[in-house]
C-alpha cells in the first residue's frame, strides 16, 4: 500500500473483526461478485490490515463464539 495515500482509522467490534477475518481467509476472492477490480483489492487490503491484529490467532471455538455474537442481534 502507498503510505502517502490518505488513511482512516476504523473501530470495529472484535467479534465482527474475527468473523470478517475468518471469512476473508477462507473465501475465494475470485468467486466473490465484484463490479470493479478495486473492490477485490479493497477486500485483500482489509485482510492484510486484520492480519496485523490479534484476530489472526483466534481458535475455532473463538470464531464460533464470534459468529454467534454477531448473528444474535441481526434481526433477520
């Protein structure tokens, strides 16, 4: 990533971060429907950012718990 580009700081619920990280690690980004190549790159960049956190060390039990937390209040 170009360090001269503007950056934002994003707060994310820990459970959301775990679920997103697990999904991004397992999904085939070539199979995700996109309209522009930048969308695929943005997902890859998100994965890289999440890899720099402690979510990369979660266990399957923690992933399952995070999924439950995120899904609990979905309302659909």
